[in-house]
């Protein structure tokens, strides 16, 4: 089934939050983007080239580099990287990307450092916020901030999970999206534009095992 752009269910997997403006958050990766934003805005192309050459230079030591990176992450993320298929996916993503260019990563950061052009309070669709309480890149405080500003958000907190735990949660996320689509279809049939998140109240927070 193809999800139309109008579908009301959104799964927040990438965990991005506004950096600037009234909705902006501090800490984690946002602090790095805030500090480096002006540099990236002016020099994203040469910086991407440097990143490309660095990754290509480390390609032959990709296993050692992956081990070193994993050791900096919380135990929940280390467990994810212990899976051979996931580990290889990360390596191939970077290696293959570096054979072209690495500008996309810098262009993302460039956009993140700008105002989004809308307020979080204007987002009137169900949002699933899935956060690990051990995430050091996008901390749980960011999820709590979003849940307090997005009118129809549900925050699910996973003890001990880090930044990449959502990689093993595809079924949970698809279930949420499918339920949103079903609710959306029911509302369309009934002629109503008012839809609540499936099985959740706006702003609901839950902790998962």
C-alpha cells in the first residue's frame, strides 16, 4: 500500500529537532551543528571532499574504525553494532558514499542549522517519538522537548537503548504508521478531519522494556 503525502502518521526515526528559533533545543548533536553551522554554510563543498578522502583512506581499516566508534557508544548501541549484518550496512553505507562524494551529510547539517519555516505547534498529525534514555547524540531531553511542543506526539522511552536502537524497531514503526493510515481512512469515510494518534493520547509518554 502506498502512503499518500497526506497520511497523518509520522514515525520519527531520524530524531531531528529544530536548532534555532523558539522550538530549538540544546545539547547533543544540536550543539555541534549550532557551533559549526556558519562554517558548514560557507564551506560544505570542500568539507565534504575532505570527509570523502578521510573515509576512503580508512577503508582498509574499516573493521578497526568500526570497533573504535562502537566503544564510544552506550551498551545498547554496541549490541546493535555486534550484529554482523548491521555492522556491514554501516560500513558499506560510508564506503560506497565516499566513492561518490560526502556532500549530502554536510547539506543536511546546513539545513538543520536553519529555521524550519514552521513551528512545532503547527504540526497537526500523530507523531511517534522513539528515544533511548542512553542516547548521547540526540539525548532524551530532546524527545521530551518535542513531546511537549508537538500537539499529537507520543513519546516512547526505551531504557538502556542508544541512538541506533530504532534499527531493530521496523515492525513497531510500521505498525504505528499502518494504524495511523487506518484511522485516517476511517476519518475520511466519516467526513471528519479530526484524528487522534492511534492508541495514544496527545503528549503521552511511556517507558518500554
